[in-house]
């Protein structure tokens, strides 16, 4: 059976994690096999992606394992454990094996097993650290090359269903995209060096890239129309011109076409520049967002040290399902970038007001969905409050009500 722990370590590990998270031993005992199934599932996904295996190989061989901290977890003494160092190492593996899946996994497991999403994320970080230590110390032979890794983990694929509770199996499998792995009956896989995760929340730019591609395609279509128009006019003029001017008109027309295409290219670049803006949280990578994004005014508010007033942010770039009140799609990039900013400015409290056509209960449910997403990204639940919209707070008429959330940000210095 797949495991991240040696025999005899399991009970000690459960006790220590329960103490750290202030959760019951029974709850950690229930969550541990789920965490292991998620780690196994993320490893199985590498069977189809040699590029990500190479990233795992480099991480294991170059990133020092927090050996002393892990040993302290299983020590018989009462020595304290530097959990931050353990979790930091685990999150490094988290990012390689499960990029941009944290929120979806945390929301799913917390809902089904009735626990906090922050507990799911923290426990996964610790378990990934145990997994990295095992790959380095115990299973090192299986990570020396991609073929060995494939054979070792493909042989354990049935352990996924043995570890994962039935009510979670299909949903976790869907989040981790495991259907292409489970449908194979042999361990023979072709290296897929061009496999791309279309969910580009890792850098937060998927929507931006598609907009740029759309601009380019639009430019090409307009250029084709211009070329057809010029060619048609050239054909008509050639029927009436004299021999003396026969070569002049085509050259002039081509020059006009060249000038038109040059202007079109410049206009496309201007449109992209006008519709996007660059943001960068302190110590973070710069990223592009639409100028209409709620991230833009949020960035201005958080980084403005002179502004001590509360501010309202109207978010209209997410969407809820009318019947379930769940988000229609993950919107991982948006929540990831928002959480990065809120993590940098820990003095800011958030109040969430959501709207719904049905009733106030549906609106509250949507507010808690947004809160859970932020908590899943690492924001303390104590900083977030979900409120009912009163008479003074109403949705904007010009925006669909299923795509509206109001965030009120307040800096601690002005709290009364």
C-alpha cells in the first residue's frame, strides 16, 4: 500500500499534527489517507508528463530536506518542531506536483469531511514534506529516471481507490486529471514533452494570453480584407489604365497596403497596452491583468500607505451557478493574485457581500464560497467576515447579479 510514512511513524505523526492544528486525533486519522491519496494521484499524473518529472527530480536532488525538523516530529523528547520550515519544503513539492489545484482540493475535502480548508492545506503541506523526505531517503532508486518512476507508481495506481473515500474519489480524480492514467492497462507511456496545463493560474495570465491571441487573429483577418480590397481595386484599374502607368499603380497600392498593415500592427499593440496593466506585489513577479479587474483598485488601496479609509471593491469577474450557488469555474488566477496581495498586507480585514436572485440565504452561501476560496489560498479565516447585504448595499444594475460580489477592505488602524 502506498504510504508517506515508515511503519511505526503513523500514530506519532497523527498525534503531532493534531497538536499543531488543534484538531482531534480522529479527524487527522480520517484525513491522513486522503492526503496520501492526493499525493499518490499527483505522482501518477507525472506518468504523463516528463517535464514535470524533471522538475520533481531537480527539486529532490537540489533542495535540502528539513531532516532535523522531520526527525524532531518523531522524537520521543518534547523538542519543538520548526513546522514553518517543514511546511515550506512541502509547499515546494505542492507547487510542482499540484500547480493551481490547492483551492479546489481544499474546498472539496473541507466540504465533504466537515473540516476547515486551512487544515486541509496545512496538512497537505506537511504530508508533501514527508513524501519528499521518503523520495530522498527510502525511494530514491525510483526517482533516478523517468522510466523507474513510471513503473514504480503505475504499479500502485489501485492504492488510490483504497486510500481515498468513495465519495471523494471521482472528484479528486477529476481535479487531478487522472482519467488518462487510470484508463491504461500497462505501464508503457510515451514521454509527453509538449503536455501543457491549460489552467495557467500559476502565472495568472491565461485570460491575458487569449486576449492577445484574439487581437493577433483579428489583425490577420483585417489584413486579409484590406489585401482583398486592394487587389480588387487593382484589377479594376488595370482594365482602363495605359501602358505607361501599368507598373505604377500596383507599386503604389502595395505601398498603401504595407502602410495599412504597419498601422494595423501598431493599433493592435496599442489596444493590448490600453486594455491591460502591470501589477506586482512586493517581492512578487509582475503580472498582467485587464484594467477593469477588481485587482487594480485593490492593488492601489493596499499599496497606498496614506489611505487609512475603508474601500469598497465591486468584483464582477467571477460567476456563480444559479441553482448550486457554486462558482461556475475555478477562477484560480484571480483568487491566487488577490490572496498574494492580502498575504503581503496582513493588517487588512475583509467583509464579503454577495448577491443572488433567489434569496438572502443563497447570497450568504455565495459569500462563504468566496471566503473558502481565500482561506484555501492561505488567508486566515479570522480576517474574513461574510455579511448579508442590507438596504444600503445593492447590486449594480448594469452587471448580471450572478457575477457580483462586493468586498469591503478595512485597515486595522482604522478599526473601532
